[in-house]
């Protein structure tokens, strides 16, 4: 399966706060908040949802095309992605702006407060996805991830117009989208990715009920943290896939992107959606145990062992022939 991954390319500044954000909030003073959290750790890592997902797909043996905008400082990051197997030929490089920045602080309860600076990502709307597809012989699927809203809308329209299978993944950008934009991004997507909070926000933004959304999409995949993942289709019972247990959570950033990588890889190998979700959960557990969204070690024996412990012998043996090829 030829997959294009569109969305943000960023540098992550990840900080840890040794306490709970909620302990610092005063219930009757929330209209005027002025807080500073003293972090005890800072890690600067490569990130961005599109780059993270493309990286995960490449580590699983696929050759995804990364479609997004980066800045004048992208040379080293681009080399890193290419070394992993990501095709970066369609990354638009700004001559004046820096690559986007994601600044995130995580407390001891794994709550997060984050700020995102778009930088060169503002140029993403200038990318012509149809031209990119023509250049590489077409795509079987395009994931439209969090990006400049204009770019997300343009890529979504191009996918529909050219008949490319669409995976909608608005994630962090839901808060910025208008009601009309949210509906445009979701309507008629073959796959829809959200987490639990985004699921509720999506319904608020679109004005659609859960049933309304399901009538407009193929499969709605909702990640639920420690509770795993749910797969929903119109007229069918919801399928719940348990999470893969982790030894210790080092940093939650990027786990959702890793899940998407595993899930899409499974679909590209024509696995059932449940099995693809199991692989996604296993890969997410590895990222949870790693600081940084692309710093994890991926070993076939470890991945297969995680699947067997979580989902049983049969699931592991079914995945083994494909995963054993990982280098």
C-alpha cells in the first residue's frame, strides 16, 4: 500500500513537572489564570504528527511519503528521517521560517499542557497533493493529520476528488477548526482517528451525534489510553481492543502517533482491523516507555512478545511472519 502522511513536522520541547497541574488551580479563579510550573527536566526531540507517523511506518518496513512543510533548520532532521526509510521528497522547505515547535509540559499524573508554534507549517497549504501523487504513481491512502487548517482542507478535498482513500486525523487542530471545517474534514473519510477527548470535541464542533458521525465515516478509531482502543462502524457492535501493558511510562507524547503507524501498517498488509489495532497498541507501548517520539528501539522479538502477552499465542504467531522481517 502506498501511503502519504500529511501534517506537522516539528521539534518537540518536552518538560516534566514533579506535581499535578490541578493542585495549582483555584476553582473560583479560572477566569484569570497566571501560573508558572517549574519543570525538572527538558528534552529536545524530533516530532510533529506526520513525521512521527511516517517514521513509525518506515520502521515497520513501509516506505511512506511525508507531505508537509519544514524550515531552514530541517537538514539534520530530514537526514534522520531518510535514514529511517521515510521519503521526504515532498517536504516543502521554507527559506525564511523555522520548523514548527511543540512545547509540552507533563505532570506526574500524565496530564499535559502544550503550546504549538506553526512556523514553516504555515506554508503547507501551498503543497499540491495531486501533483505529489502524480509524481510517485498515486497513493492508496492519505492520512490528513494536524497541520495548517488550510492545508488540511486542501488535502482532504484533493483526496476526495482524486479517489484516494482518506484517513482523517484532525487531533490537536480540532480546537482551531470552525464547525464547517470540522465537518468537511470528517465527512466521507474511510478512517477517522481521535482520542477520547477529541471524540467529544469533534461532536461539539460538528454538531453531529456519535451516530451521525458513524453514518458519515467508515471506521472510527478512538484511542483510550490505558483502556486501549475502540473501533466503531455504523450498524455494528463496537470492538474494544485492550492496551498493551507498559513497564513504566517515561513520556506519553507520540504514543497515539505510534498507534496510527502500527494500525496503518497492519491495514497495508491486509490484516483485519482488530489485528492492526493490536499491533498499533504494541508499538504505542514501546513509545510510552521512551522519552522522545522517534527515539525508540524496535526489535521484532520484543514486539512479538508484547503482542503474545497482551493478545495471546495465536495473535503473535499470525503477526510473526511479517514482523520477523524487521531489521
